[in-house]
C-alpha cells in the first residue's frame, strides 16, 4: 500500500538524502558505519549502544552488522543494554547503502517491562494500559477479545472490540498479513514484534507490531493470550521513505542528469568489473565511443535547449538498440560510451549501422541546413591475454573514434580485434 502524503515524512525523506542531517535529529539511537564497520556519524542516544558494541557485549548485533555490510540486505535486530531494572531494550533497523550502513534504533523497554508486569499482576496490567497509547488486549479460550485497553484501538472503543474474534479486523487483501500460524492473538507461545495488518474502523489499513504471551490455567492448559500492539504504520512509512530516499540518492549519484544514462564514474566502475570477469573467462566485449558531428551548430543556431533535446534523443535511441546486459553512458558534452557484453566485430558493425540510422532520424528534426547532425564512431575490443583497465580501453576507443573523424564526419572506424585465440 502506497503511504499517504505526510509533510513530516517528506522532511524525513529529504533529510535521508544526507545521513549526517538525519542522525542528530533522530529520536532514538542512530549511527552511520563505513564498509569496515567503523562509525562515521552517531547521535548522543547511540553512545551506550556503541560502547556495548566496542566492548563485544552485543555479539549477535555485531554479526548482523557485518552480514548486512557483506550482502547489502536490511535487517531487524534486538539488543539489550545492561543497566538498572533490567537495562534498556532496543529494536534496531539496519539499512545498508552504497557500502555504508545506517542503524536506527527504537527503545522498546516499556513494552518489554509491560509484558513482564503482565505475568505478575492483572491489576498492574490494567493500571499500566489505562495510561498507555499502545493497544493492550487479552483473548479468551474461544479466541475472542475478553479485555481491550480502555482507550480502545483502531478507531473502535474497547466495548466495540470486546467479544469479537481478532481475525474480523484482519486486512485480507494485504499480502504481508502473517500466516495463521503466526497470528499472535491466539498464540500458544510467546511472540515478539510480529507485524500484522489490521483494518481500522474508517476502512484504512494499519501495520501493528504485536508481542504476546500465552495464558495458562491451573492445569497448565492454554486459556487465552494477552499482549500489546503498537501502531507502527507511520514509523514503517518513515523507514520506507528513507529507503526510497536512499534509492533516489543512488540514482542521482550514478546517472547523468540530462539523459538518464550512466555518468562517467559509474560507467567506468561497472566496466572495470566487466573487464575483470571477461579476462577470467576469456571473453571479448566491444567498447564503442562516439560523439555528435556539428552539435555545436545546433546550440549556436537553435539554442541550448534544442541541444539538450538532441542529447536526450540520442540517449533514447541508444536505449532502444542496447540489450539489458549492455551499458551506456554520456561521459560529457556530446560524447557517449557503449559497452556491448560478449560481442565482437559483427556486433560492433551492426550497432554502428543502427546508430547511423538513428542519427539520420535525429538530423531530420534537429539538424541545421548545411551542417547535418551525425555520429563519428570508434569501436575497439577488450583484450584476452593482457589485463587492461577501463581507462586504457576507453583511451583506445577514443583514438578509434578520432581515426573515423579524420576520414570525414559521419564515419565509423572499427579497430582490429586484439589477442586472437
């Protein structure tokens, strides 16, 4: 479900573009780690947690941090910090991005202590939940609500909820609703922080984090379940906004703002990886370097806005000709690079021909009379026997393009294949 627009979430998403801006204002522990697990930024609330990590008192959390940095997957973890009255309980979210990892924490001490209190005194339970904003509940052996927090929940009063089966309020259309075996309202064993999706009185769907314990009679038989549920919809949306913001940041960092193609840095980084794999597996790929002939004339005569439209048209033509496994980049000005995965001379010639056809169409719309728009194209092939870096291969492709340009505009030069098998 796409979260509704929320100004506070927009501010969080904006702050998420810069972790250094988000961390100081985050209400719980927050820290940013580099790829080696060293702390780059942290707020004051994260101090005790980081001290415990440094002292090797949180082995499971340290392992989770290492795992998220290694596989790039987000994780949810729990940590207990020693202290008075049982210490502090934390629920932690680990969000890896770009070789770094953002840790966000929430204090769940009250929830933990409340569950412990429930085991000691039903009256204490009633007193605590009467002033709690969380949704406290108890189900009877028939699975129906026998007790609900005086404040009610989900827009319903306590009276409206009591006597109902909790599944009456489940959101059946949500694919993330837990399976019946994980349904906490009738659990026969303790459960912690199970996410369930419930339908509110107004018809909206909320995400609730539920923790519970089983109730036993004098014979040890199951007599119901009691627990607490917290509406985490907004918190979940904040994390989702943060995730989207990180994705946006990653896109901005790796693409050319005008054309949407990879920028030079991102292209060269990926090309370096491809070349290493090709060398290990004795594969050949094609690098094409081309620029636009008479592009300056378009800017001079039709204006820079028209020049931008030409560059976007070139990018669109490139996208239509490349396969999913290939790469494309605008490396600056009117210069472009294409990497054709596992290809040779025939593919290079075919691509060059298609580029020339695209150039002819672009010229019809944007060309200046007497100064036709076209491409000068150079193509080279990766080496089999020698290890060659991305910059060196680009330099060879650049040289091939200038050979084509010396022969006259609108030409293609395909270099000889190197290191024949």
